[in-house]
C-alpha cells in the first residue's frame, strides 16, 4: 500500500464513469461485433471473439500458446496509487481467467497532462508497477497519449498449455458454479482495496480437468458474464441469491438506491434472459459492474473441493458455490427467495 501523503485532488472528478462500469453495454457490444467482418481466422488462433471470452489465445506449438488481452478504464477511486493497482489487477485477471500465467505487460496510459500534476500521473503508474511486481510480472513498455480523461490499464501477455486452456464455454449440465470474490464493487467503491488481489487461482484451475469453463466477472456483472458462459456452452444456469457472497454494506447501499448507471444498462441488455422474482436490490447486486471482480468457475461436482482449496490457498476466503449449470436454453434462473430479508440478515451479521 502506498504511504505517500494524501492529496486533495479527486481523480473521479475527471471521469464520466469509473472502472469496468465504463464498458459499452452488452447488447450494444454484441451488435457492434455482429456487424464486424470475421477477418482472418488462422488454424492456430484457438480463441478469438466468437464467444466474448476474456483473452485471445494463439497456439505457438503443441505445449505453448500465447494469451493476449488488454484492459483499461477511467478512475474508480480517488487515490492515484490505488487506481493504478486496481487497473493492473483487473487486466492481469483476464490471463488468469484463461488458465494462463502472465509473462509481461505493456502500460496503456492516457492523461490530461494540462490538468493532472506529473506527480499524480507518476503515482498511478507506480500503483500498476507495484501490483505487477508482486505478481512477478514486468511492465516492459507501453504507449501514452494526452487525453481529456485519465485512462490507465495494461496489455497483458501470458502463456498457457493448450491442453490446460480454460474458456467461458464447455460448462456441462450438473456443473457447480463457484464465485471467487464477493459482489458489490460498483455499489461500494470504498471496498475496492479488497479487489487488489489478482486472480492467481486461475493458474491452478487451468490444470484441473474437472474445471470445464472459466471467466472473470467484470463490467457486465455476475448475470452478464454467467450468460456468456451459458451461450457459449449451450446450456442454462441456476443460482441461489442467498449463496452469492457480497461485500459489507453493498446490500444496504443498494436498498438506498446507490447503484451505478451501468447496472441499469446491463439489466436492459440481458434482463429478458433472466428468470426469477428479482426485486430492485438483488437485481442491482447481480448486475453490478465489477472492477477486478472474481473468477467464475463451472466445474464437475467432484472437483468442487479442489477448486475451493485453490481459492483459499491464495487468500480468497469468500469463494463459494452459488449454483449450477442446468440443461436447456441459455438463460439464468435466480432463486431469489426472500432476497430483501436475506440481504438485511447478512448485513446485520457483517456489521
């Protein structure tokens, strides 16, 4: 954690939206991609844009494939060091979500240099470099532009054995669904420092044959990224709201209406693909855009204990089973139960 004296400058005042809440809505993005040409698809391009997966993967030989991704956004917190750290963790997560190991990264930097002090920009970069150093990932270069809003992120490059590659497709009916981190980041930005843990369990999960599908939960919320697994796997899913881990105070803030605009855009994009008697609170939590959110795993029931051990070994003590994959069309069924009472009960116990 950075120990520099606090600044009165508020980074979030410079951006119209923060973190993964900046993402284009799922329905608009699908429309854009649908209108794009397929382009060149080499035989060794193992993963492209076809299932909205977390990274591109290109096979180099029988035992090695390159994992490549980029992720950047505008400030979601005011502390420059924390902003850089969170953005870096979020970018590396896409490599881990493919079962890969990061090799190096390139910085993507856009800053309003006439309005942000150089020291502030340097602290943003310091935060990203610090997080990457802890993960053993060098930042080997990058690109900078003068922009109207602060933007920071990474191009992350990694390696994976094609045999151990994990995708957001391949989930089977009966698979357990495990979420690695609690929800509520968009609602409760004060808890963002808990999201500085990079999703390192992805490397161990990539080696498990019982793990059938893997992704990370980011800007489209839990429901949006679970629907991507369902579409790619040609199946449905059922989750229990009472089992979904939440950050402290997230439910209370959602009940007060303190939710992000991205949450409503997410629901407008895919709410018609979700079944269940959802109230405003649970809908806000399940569509809440996550920045450096948790891994979402579909695994065989007999692999659940091994998956949870992998999470717990890396400090992800809130990882838990939240539902299962079911046969049928690509939809998500939410067993909300008495969701308002459940959220209030959990809030009281967390206090």
